[in-house]
């Protein structure tokens, strides 16, 4: 916990990081041509976009100052979905927080589960068995595809392409059917535990996954056939919200938004976890960093995710009968049949449920979620409740990037921009 | 690393109208595909043993008494504080039984932690999913509404034991 005194300097407005985020882009590039004859020109208008606006993807409120249709000042206001998840974690205890992580970024619950579990495992020093890691990778990559499909569907319907919404949600439904068959729930899976996953997956579902992964590339081609050469999609996304490499780094954007600007950074490659170093996949990056590049990056990422999932499925089918939950009686519940027959196991059962303690110390573990770097920072004082749990939500950084990207542009560009930055308010507000 | 290809519009795409018809042909082809919509109340989702529905209490083989001994582990494990147990003494050999066992179904999030925590196989997630009533009070389920014969929950119990068959390699403390 040393060094905590320095971190507050940035919050006080000092140049703690030695770098101030840059302002809007070069006006000659970013600004839309202003029509001098526009009768609306001249008088500034205040406009509230959200918190109930369907295009803001949740309860984001944007305070806009408009001159005609040109946005002059944008002030995002977050917090409408604040439920105090970090504080809840500190009062609930270590294991009971898992269902709450589901509800952070609710389009990819399994990814949040794994992120939190990895932080706790790092703190406790638990090694997850091979099969447990493979199950996690498979479910995470399926979740990533589902999350990107929601991005694609919602940003397309916001820009008028209603067909896309139904097409993507149809495919997403297939993924949710698989997750239902694996975990028991379509959403809010709560499937991951400290040390592995809750239960071994059903081998009978593998045929379903194989069938889905075989269909997936054709489905993505279908989405591209409808959007990539679509002139409306082209006009509304090309050169809109151009995020330079430097800007993206300065605003600490991660994930597809950063990669769309041409920075090759993916935590699955940079800091492999769950055995990602054993999988063969590529990181797609963009060149210009506009909404269209971010769209292309996500499309390619879905293809790569399908590739990883195919490899994970092979490993899964070759590791039947392997351990999926670490054998560690300090943190993991013993199997039920042993609880019935052994006094010691019964004591462990009671001990872990009532008073699960993690060793004193701190741990930060980040995973590459569909939105970017999703990090969990946990501090333990050795008791059964976390001293501090901080969630580094990538969505919050994505929201921060709205004002510099939207300034000087037309109001209708905002919809494309919000869609392409892709955040979920459950995670932003926590 | 793979750099994504930014495509440029062809003449046909710039003309827009031919593309409209191409897109419509893609869209209209869906008419002849299999319908994916489910007519919900008539056509229900298939539930399996994996489905984590609402928690239910298991009756002993005599179909009268609960397997529960009111140890309170599920109450502690519940992240939503949905379970309330009052224990009482009993003449039966297990010595304790719940006098009151209530699950507030409005709070329950179906996470399954109670099922994992129970050391007596007394609570399991059923495949019952639908939950609707006219008052909040009616949705606080008591023993009468929660109890199920063991046979009704047997698929889930079998699944739970089958999928949790682990730690076989080394000899354990037992």
C-alpha cells in the first residue's frame, strides 16, 4: 500500500501523470463544415441526451451544447446505474461477490467472473488445473463473440439498420443456448469459482458448440455483406470519431478501441492468463482509428475468438475426466459425497462457507474483456472480508473519450460514436 | 498481428440503388429459412438437469420430514440474503429441524450457492423457472411451498454429483 499518497495528486488536478489529456483534434479534420445560411446557427442550445435515450446504451446522460446541429460542448454524466458494487464486495466477503460480478458488464458475465477469480487466485496463490482453464477460455471466447454481436446489433439499429439487430441477436441466441447448456443459466452465469469452475461441463454439448463454430464464419460474412459496403454505414462511420494513437493512449483506452487506432496491445498476448499463450490467434489492428476501423477490428476479433474457441474445444474433448477445480481445502469446497462421509471434510465445508479467508496482501489481475482491460484490484487484511476491491472498468475510459471525439461534429455522429466506443453502463457505473 | 482492410466503395455500391436490392435479397431470403421465434407460453424452453431454477427443499423418503437440519449454512452462503431459517428441536434422531424456512423469491438470484453449501443434500435447484404472483407476501415461499419429494429433484441431484466428481487422484483426508 506504499505509494498511495502519490496517486491522489492527479485527482486534485495536478499533473500527477506528467501529461494532460489532449483536447479536440485538429479543427480542419474534425469539424463538420458549418453552413452559414443555417437558420439555427448562432443561438446555442442546451440538450440532454439520455439518461433514457435508447442510443446511449443504458443510462448515460450527455449534456450537450449545440450550435444548430453542431456539438460545441459535451459533458457525459455517469452514475445513474451506480449500485456500489465495490463497497458491496467489501461487505459481502470474497466468494459471495461472484454473482455481483455477473451484473457489472451484463453482456459478458463469464468474463467478469474469471477476472475476479483470477485476482483472488493470484492473491491466494492457487494454480487452476488445465481443464478448468480450458473451460474458462472456451466460455470467455464465446462470451466475447456474444458481446461483440451486441455491439454490432445495437450500433447498427441506432443508425437505422434494423435487420442487423435481429440477425446478430439470432446468432447471439445460439451462444446463449450453449452457455445455458454448460452453466445452467443464459445470463448471469455465476459459473466460475476460486480455483476453477463450479462443475465439469457436459460432453454432450460439445457437438452443439462444434456446430455453432462451424457456422460462425459464414454468419460473420453475412453481417459484413450487409454492412461493410453499405453506403449509409460507410458515410456515417468513416472518418467519424477519429482517435489518434496518442489520444487513445493518453485517455488510457484499451481493447478494440485502442487496437482500432493501430496500437497492438492485447492482454491475451501481452500478459497471458488462463493459458492463452498456447492458443494460436492474431490480434487485429486498425489504421486510422475511426468508427469504421473499430467496427472492422471487432468483426475480425469475432473470427479470431471463434478460432480460439475451436482450439479450446479440441483441448476440452481430449481432457475428459481431468480436474477442473483446484484441490485446496483452504479455499475450495470439498466434493459433496466426501462431506457426507468424512468429519474433516464437513469441517472444511463449514469453514469455507462461513469464514473464507484470503492471505493478507494485495493483488491486481487484468483480463482482456470485450471492452478492454478489465482489472480487479483486491486488498486483503487476512480476514474474511476484502479490505478494498477496486474494479478497473474499461467502459469508464471509453466514456471519457466521447467529448474530445465528438466536439465540433454533428449531433447525429454522436450515435455512431457511442455505438462504436461500446460501453455497458452496468460496468461504467458499477 | 493482422491489419484490418478498409474497403473502398465500388461503383455499384456508390450508386446505392443496386445495393438496396442486393441487401433486400439477403433479407428476404430469411423468409424461407426456419423460424427461430418461440411462441413462449405454448412452446417452452427445454429444461435439463443443468438448468438452475428456483431452489427447493428435499423431503426424506418418508415424504413428511425435510432433510434439512437447520444448520444455517445456506443462509450464510446466500449472497442475496434471501433465506431465513428458525431451527427447533425434534424427537427424531437428527435432533434439529427447521421450524421456519423461508426463501424470499423476490430476492433469490438463482446463483446456486445454497445448493453448494448444504452439507445434508437438503436444498437443490429445481427446474422450476416461472415466478409470478399477485402480492409480495405470496412470493415469500415457506416450507409448504418449497418442499418437494426427492424423486422430483433426483435429476438435479444426479447431475450435481456427476459433474462434481473430482479430487479422485490423491487420497484425501478421509
